């Protein structure tokens, strides 16, 4: 759980302050790569109908949407934008789990075949 209340926007992807700090920390370790950004994309698959890919990327592709979170640039490709608007990327560090989490109101929890976005 985050200590800070983060306003969630529905017209873009959201990055919690804790996740932004973690991304910044990871980017600081990548010496000589000042142009890296956090890219997130959606691909079909997984139980809820999607899989997320998060990785550092220096490329800018046609149609990318770049959002700045306190100096951290988050890039979403144009095909993933409709699926990620309103989603919140957070970072969890507990005994049970450590890593980035994505709370996406666009995805359903259903394991049925087919499109899990409405």
C-alpha cells in the first residue's frame, strides 16, 4: 500500500510515486544511457486476456504517447493506449512479493476465451 494518495487519471496511464522512485533508481544504475524511458505495452494472452511488458527503451515510435511522472518518462505505443488509460502502475516491496503491479480497470478477471476488454 502506498502512503501517498495518488489521483488516478482515466485519460492516460498512471504511475504511483513509489513506482516512479523505483524506476528512477533503476535508471540511475544504467550509466551511459540517459535516454532510456519506461515502455509498457499490452499483448494478448494470460488469464485475464492480456499480458503486460515493461522494459527500458530508448526508441520513440510513431504514435507513442509519452507521459512524464516527476522526471520519469512512461511510453505507451498507440495500440496499447486504449487498454492502458486509467491503469495504475505501482511497486510492491513486501515479504510475500516484490515487483511492479498493474491495476487495470479495463481488464476483467475472467478466464474465458475471447476479448476481456469491454
